């Protein structure tokens, strides 16, 4: 089996054509380098030598959708700035790891490696904030542009929805098995118009609440 100049993993037979240099590094640079870089919030994964020892851990984390960290359950709320891996990206990473995690030819590496963490999506201008710990009724109509969890602790969950006057339901967000370090503004891709009389419901831990930002 061919080995890197610095590393050799004799117990991992190569059974895939996917390589770090051609496919996997591009996913890591795009989705992971904001935190996994020198001086970042977690160990660096920018080189094959750094990433290869973590290959099976990477597989497990992306399978569980714990990485990249986001918090909001997919399919509930449509937020901008979601760094989550796509299904094809997850499948590619898994196939690379289970196929022996080969390096490939360094000539195919991307020319540019991200140098800094991406900024959070800025909160748009808003005119009022409604804080809901359990239930509240909107006295006036408004366009919901973002939400932010408050006092949600590690491993806790929060789910919120709006019951409109006509009885229809808009699920706003579901945060499951949360981490405090993930706390951010979840900015809607498109504002959601909620009529006056809409009932806002939040199910969460006793001390947690949700801030809703309206235009």
C-alpha cells in the first residue's frame, strides 16, 4: 500500500477512488475550516496529515449531523447561513473514510485554503422583539425575520411554532440536543408574515425562551 511521506496506515486497505486531495479537502475547506484551522475553535483539519488521524471521528460526527455545528433541525424553518453538509457531501466523506481514507496526488489540492472563520449572518434591521418562554399572542401583525434562543443549556431542546388565526400552523424552529457555543441568530431566508392574533408557542426547558425579531 502506498504511504504518505509522513504517515502510513497499514491496517486500512484502499478500496475507494475518492481522495483527500481531489474531493475531501474541498469539502473540509468549504464546510469545516471556519473552526478547524490553526488558531480556530477546534483542532486543525486543513492538511491530510492533520485530518487523517481523525477520519473515523469525522465519519461519526457527520453521520450524526453534529458537525458542522448548526443546531436547528433541517426541514423546520428555512434559514440563511446553514453550513450543514449536503447528503452527497456526507456520502462522499463516509465512502472516503470507509475506503481507507487515501491521500491522493498533492498536485490536485485546491490552491486557496481559508484563512479565517466565516462571519455569522448579520441580523437585519428590526423594529420590535417578542420574547416567548411558553405562549404569547401577537397584538399586531408583523414580518418575522429571525429568532434566537435564550438561556438554552447544553443538551437541552427547544421547539417553537405559530398558530395562525385560521388554525394553520407554521413551525418556526426546532433545536435538538443543543450546545451553548452554537447560540446565534437564526435569520430566515424569507420573512414570515404573521397576522395579529397569531399564537406563539415555545416548548423548552423551564428557564429557556425564544426571542423573535420582527420588521
